[in-house]
């Protein structure tokens, strides 16, 4: 079975992540998968695997889960330390017909308890550190069973002693049944549980399959995104189906990333926007860790032109590009746009792109407050296609409030230009009176002040826009340079500088703007 044949089969029958490693191994068993960390559930496996070995591990874990009592249709929550074995465990649960529920390791115990309660007695797979974190949570009341990646613990069954359990035949779920559950970032409260089906997951691969067609050879793809995210399903699926060597990164420290890139020389890099910002300093590394990269890709959040420009200029590859995808967990990839080395620095970062080729989502902007959508009166951005998530688990009413027939309201506001480019200006909940776009201000000022490592504009007292800044190495801000950089934005209050470590973030490293804004409900010391 060739990769293209496997892809066509998935597009027709749906994406079942429990079958994917086996399918990929049938295409090319020797395709390498390299990790920058050890697997918690297979501590002796090493950091260099093949797709065949990866598929064998998934089959092994599926047998262990079955021996532990997990059965088809059961919800299996994965809440453990960040590790590539999360995806393996999710695939193993899927392989026996269960529904993996991927929870971010960054969630606190109170949030996890609330989600376990909503899921109505799921099984829980965790590890020792997270089990300790949940020490005050009544797991016996909230779960069907608790499994750990290691040895038995009081009240928990270890997967390690179940090694060697009899293998189990795969169970294929119906194409429109729940297959994987992930969650939203929780920037506005308790995360919503997003239900994906084999059909919705397969549809989302279509436009991205064409993006990977830019890679003419079997070159390495580096992936640094949360292992629990719905985006990880697509990223791993595409890489495996394309027979591409994979470098899975858990660590984001620039020095560690540089070493991995120098050793493995990836040609395609997908990473979180804020990780890419953190890696900007590597553009000046004389070892040129990004020299081999042909395509940078990102989604999740706004990516600033400064970041794209610096990364592209550090590549040695002719025609290097940065491909930004605009979407969200509920809709998948909606639109996209390529940026190039000689123009990224002057690009309008709010232009997030056009419909992606081949079976892509439809996007429209509808009036807000009865006004025709425009740059000064942005409308609601809505998306329609078969890739929309099926529902929010146990919150159908909440899902229905965002769904109007075929159309899903994203919660973002923007407009379309006469050339058809979608401009996303802000989240509706983040809009500030008198500010056309907080994200636009951030794009412009970050491009002017290289000493800034982060800038977030949030509402302060009396809804006055407050720029919260972080600097490289937390050095003091040069106020004269600041004033010159923001001269065209007189509506801004004086900046507030905080250490970067104090920024409240989601699991995908988005800044939690509402939480940050709450810091300014009382007067703050300003620089």
C-alpha cells in the first residue's frame, strides 16, 4: 500500500488513529521517528524508533489496555506529563474502539476534576506525578478505573506489569461516531470538550496534504506542538502517510532546539507561534540551525511578521516560506497564507489568508450590529465544511449557540478585502473600545522593537488599552524608544512591564488575555 493509496482510503473511510501506525508501517516500516526525550511508558525504547517499532508499541499498549478492562465505546482520559507516548496511548485506546480524551498536562487538579465529572465515569490514564497532583480529587467517584504508565499504585493499575498481554483485533468505530475528544484552550473559563469523528479528522487532512506536496523528497519534519492537541492528530497522520522522517520535540528551550535541528536538519517545521518567537534568537546563531528549513508552519494563534521574517532570513533554502494556517479546534484549518523571505517583514499580519486548495472550508464574514463588515466595522467570522467538530461533549446547547445550519461562528471578528483575503482583527471577547485591532498594534510595535519578547494589549481601568510588555532577558525598557514606536497609537496607556514568566498562558502557550486584564482592575505600577 503506497502512501497516496493509504491517504485515499482514509479520506473515504475516515481517519482512525488506532490503525494509522500499522498502515504507515505497511507502506514503509523503516521510516524513522526521533524523539528529544524518553518515553514514559517505554523507558527502555530509546529515542530513535522506526514506524514499524512505533506500530508495535501501539499494538502492545492496546493489548495492555484491553487486559486492564478497557472496552469499545468507553471514554479514556489521558492526563499525564507531556510526552510523545500520549499520542501512542491515544492511538492504542482508539485501536480497541475506545474514545481517547486528551487533556493538557498544564491543567490544574480542579479543572481536571470538573472535566472528569463531565465525562461521566471515564477511565483515566495518568502517571505518578499527575496522580500526586490529583491527590485531593475523589478519583474513585469520578472514574471507572485509574491506570498509570508505570507500576501499580494504591487505587491504580500499572500498565507496566501488563506487558505481554495477548494482542487484540482492532475495532473500527463508525465514521460519524466520536473518535477523539480534545479540549479548547480555556482562555475564557473551563475548557470545552471538542468531539472529533473519523470523518471530520479525515476531511481536515485534505488541504494540508497539498501543502506537504511542496516536499519533493523524504526529508525530516520537525513537530513541536502539544501532544494532546487536535492539531497533533493531523500533523502525525500527514507525516506518517507521506513516509516522512519525524522529529518530535517536547522541549522548547532554544539551546536544545538548536542542537536537535543541527543534528537532524529538518526541512519542514511546525511549531507553536510563541515557541517560534522564543526561537527567534537562533536566527543569529552562527551554526544556522534553521539553515535547512524550507517551510515553517504554524497555527493556534497570531504569528507576528517580525518572527516570520527573522526565521525565513535564517534559512539557506531557495524559496523558503512561512505558511500560516488560521483555524481552531472546532473547525480545523480554515484559511492559509504563505509569507516569503523578502516580504514577510512588511506583510500585514492581520491578513490570515485565503481558502486552502482542494476540498477546503468555506469562510464568510457576517454583519455585527447590523453594519456591513469592513476594516472599521469588523463582522463575525464563520466557517462551514465537513471538517467541523461534531459537538461539545455534554454541552450540546453550548455548541448549538455557535452553530447556524452549516456555519460555525468562530468567536473572531474581521473582514474580507476586495481581493478575498480574510483579515482577522481580534477575538470578540478581547475587543477594546477605540482600538481597531489589538493584534495589529502588537504586530507593528514588535516589528519596531527587537528588544521586546512579548507585547499584549489588554483593557485596563475605564477600558483604556494597556500594553503589557516583556523584554529579552527582562531588561528595563528604553522609554524613549517605546514612545517613538507607539507614536501612531495615542490611545495606548503607558506600558506595564512584567517578567515573561508571569504571563498567564494556555496549554498552547497563548496568553490568557482576560486573566491578564484582571491584573489591571486595580491601579498598577507602570514603567
